[in-house]
């Protein structure tokens, strides 16, 4: 029995992503639509695991690059904050982005993919067939133009329509 493998197109996408290509560029280079890659991520546990591993590796690489620039970012922020004539907001935003990158928590490492038989089926839709509990009145609802139930002799809409009824909370 052979283990399931990625198709040649899926291998090509994973390799392109590992080399730094964006998802759209990798799909275009393989001659497929980017939504196909999204469908593979959703439907194929093996492709999802390979994609997660590549994404994890790229995240770690970017984090290492950002950590190398952290000292420069701190110096830049210091220079901007201490210079009263400085207004290079682009430099400040870049420095803050680098600091944000290194202070973010590490992503979870990818886990081993589950076999198709071990996976739980996804519940794609909420159950629309469940009926909510309904309220049943003991007597019919009082119409707006009927005589008021309080005994005043006036129409309900001119007497007690806006007032809460202690006997019927949904009148």
C-alpha cells in the first residue's frame, strides 16, 4: 500500500511558496487559478499540511530577518523621537512594524495531518431546521380596534396598547 502523495501541480505550488512566491504568483506560474489552491487547502489534508509547513518556515525566516533589524529600528525610533525637526513618518512606521514583527508570538508548528478516516466531518452549515421554542397565548391577542380588556370601554389602541400587560408579556 502506497502513501498518498501530492500531485505534480501541488508539489509545484508548495515549492514556489517555499521559494518565497506569493500564493497568486505560485498559482499563475502553475497555470491554475488561485482559488484552486484554496480548494486544495480545504479539501486535501496532505496539501494543507504541506502548506502549513511552508507557511511556518516562511514566518520563522521573516521573524529572523526582523530580529536582525531590531537594533536599527530602535535607533531609528530614538533618533526620530529626539530630533524636534524630524517628520519622517514613513521611517517611524517601518521601525514600528519591525518591532511589532519581533514582538508577536510564534505561530504554532504544523501538526501531522490526520488520515481521512480520523478527521471529523466539517459542519459547513448551521442547522436551519431547529425550531425555536414558541410562545402560546392562553387567549387570542387583543386587536388594536377591539375594546380594551381593562373594561374602560375605549379602543385598545387608545387605552392600554403601549402599557405592559401583567398577564400577557407578548400582547
